């Protein structure tokens, strides 16, 4: 089954430090991956997506992610954390049936809560 | 402004009292979904719709109903809510059938069933 696993339900960093949020995908996933961010009391917002055009994907707010097939990973990084980055982050993969139809469904990882302290 | 709206944002109810959570999008999207979010489980799809009058079950459909009579609206119905349906609910929409198209999410509805 297509799935993604996020390692670490909570990550805490200092302001200005590197942010690294981990996501590993199952080998059966299609070549599309997403990172979404959820700020407190808000819906999910797309940070970036991988569509096989380039392995290094740049997103909004200074985030980027690198697709590594050999490691089945799509980790999210940001060189310097800001207080406003505190949120919950989700890695997700579109579900595809045997015929290649997605039915608008995303399969999400468990989420990682990022805390940024001064 | 392109958006997905949900109402109400917060709801406290009692077991067995029917309720409806509304969802509306103004982007003319064909695909719409309902998800529930529970701690440690991420988001799980409840129901989805590919267009007007076309709906189907997602991963956790038990205890829920949906309808899609108009393209813009996709209400979620709990006919007899139970405490295990206490959760944070999100409506989402997407244009077209390409799996890499972005899904747009509403702000969420926090439901508590006593």
C-alpha cells in the first residue's frame, strides 16, 4: 500500500537553527509527494510538491525538500528557523488505484509538530 | 478570493443528535473530500466526490453521510453522532484528476460529541 512515514512527532529547534523534518515513503508510491503545513487553528497549506521534474524542490517560506529514491526519502529542510515556522507539518502522497486514478485522495503521514524557541 | 469554507468552525453536541457540517468552494473544482484529523494519525479520508451526484467512501466512512447536489457544496452529515467522532474535520477540493494537483483545504471544524 502507498504510505508515508514521518519520523519524529515533535521536533524542537532554536531560532536560526536548521530545520529538518523527515519523511520516508513506501516504494510503491507514485512519483508525487507533498508537504503541507498547518498553523494553529488553520487549515492545511501546501508548502511544496514533487512531481519528478527536479529532485530538489523549493517551496514557500524558504523551505525545500529533496527527493532521494535510493533512500526513499523526501525530507523537508529550512536553513534558518523563524518563530513563525512553528506549526504542524505533514508529508502526503496521492493515492492511486491500479488504474492510476487518484479520486482526490491524499494519504498523510502522522504529522510533525515543529517548535521554535528563542 | 479562492477558498474553501466550512461551517461551523466549532461544535459541541450530544450523542445521537443529527448534525451537518457544510463545505463550500468557489474554485469550480470537481473533486471534493472530507478528512478527519486525530492526534498521531494524520488526516484520513472519510468520503470523496468526483462531481455532482458522484460520491464514494474513503478510508473511514462509518457513521458519516455526504451529498453533492451542487458542484460547490459538499456537506458532511452525522445522523447519530457518537463520542468516537469527536475530531477535527477538514473539507478539501481539487481541480481535475491529475494526482499532482494541489488540494485546497478549509479552515477545519472542531467537533466534540458528549
